[in-house]
C-alpha cells in the first residue's frame, strides 16, 4: 500500500491558490480513477482504492499547511507504513510552472508543509515537486503562493493535472520515470516531426526564346527591309 499525500490549506478561501496544487492533483487522481468518496480521517480527507495494481490511500491534510505532519504521521502509523511508502505532492517555487520532479528523501527547502512532515516522520519519504515558479523576490513569496492561478495559467494547469492523473498508477508502483514521462507527454509542447517544411513552389521562369535556325528567320531591321525591297525592283 502507498499513502499519497497532497498538500494545501483547507477551505474555499484557499481552493484555487498555488499553494494548493497538491490538493488539486489528488482531486484529479481521485476523479479520473474512481477513488473515494472522500471521508474525514487522520485529521484530513481520505479517499481509498487502487491505482493499477497498487492499493492506495489518498490524503489531504485539513490541519493547514504548517501542521501537515500531524495528519501524515497519524495516517502512516495507523496504516502500518514506513516513510518510504509515503509520497507527498507539493508546490515547488524553484521549478518553472508545469515542471515536475520526483525524488526520495532530501531537505524541506523552507516549505512549511514539508518541514512539518519532517518533524513527524523524518525525511525519507517520496516527494513529487510541482513547479509553480518564483515571484522573483523572497518578500513576495507568501502573497504569491497564497494567490490563485491566473486565468492565463489555467490551460497549462489542466494539462499538468491530467498528466499527473494519467501517470498516477506508475507513481504508486514506484516507477517515477514512467510517471514523469506521462506528465511530460501532456505538458511538453508538440515537437517538429523533423522533416523540413515544404517550400512554396516558385513561378516557373519564362522559357528562353529559341535561336533562329537561319539568318532568313531572324527579325529584320527597317534598313534591311528597304535594301531587300530595292533589290527586287532592279
């Protein structure tokens, strides 16, 4: 079994925030794979079922971001799992929007949700880092992550969430490479087929005029014609 956690803040106020992309990803996985219904457990909302051949519990902590570890730790212990069985999907400032990376273990890089999880279960759990981009200055980070995705970002966000849902069975199975490939298939721009574009046909050049076969066929000047005429009447 795998415990797949999406991070975010509870309540309608935060629903569309960049910080809630982890919740969005789990909602899409549950909807596309028929998991659920969502039930209140482990200080969070839980949906259960199978992704491919793997039993999974999806968890959206309802403790607010900086206390996420309370919910994750409670669920992990109850389900008798190890940190290696836990996969956390979270927003990542250091990745461009639409970019995704997966890894096991590592630091929390100042992310409040990960910091809390570290405190409750340690660092050796899986992470899926979902890029949201950086506002450019650390003083603007808090309002940026707590703001909604812009309308112009919605199409790219939907492609990303679809890719995550399509790759979820591979993620649950521990095949992060195939998971990332499924995401990239949805989010990468279409590539050129490699064939050179067909050039627009040019208008054919006018055919050169055929050279006269003999001097008699050549066009005559006015002087030539007058000379020939005078010779006829001699």
